[in-house]
């Protein structure tokens, strides 16, 4: 009998895209996050994760969130 995967991986969550887990995290200095990259390398993943969580958690206007 074939195994059925119940919880397929659907992508990163917003909690996964936290700066402290990033490869380029340089710590905090004076309360601000110091990033070693020029711009956030996780920007696209964070954007899609936020969109996915809004869709799953019941956004008020689902027509705006494809």
C-alpha cells in the first residue's frame, strides 16, 4: 500500500523568514537589525508567506489576495 503524505510542504511561513534565522544576519546594534547583505535575500519568500497566511487565516477581502 502506498503511503499518503498528509502534510505536504507548501512553502515558508512568516516565522521561518525571521531575520535571526537568515545566513546574512549580523545581529542587533542599538536595537536595529544589522544585515550583512545589501538587501533582504528572503524578500520574495516573505512576501509569498505573508500572502499565504492572509489567505489561510481569513483575509477580509479575498478578491485582492490572489
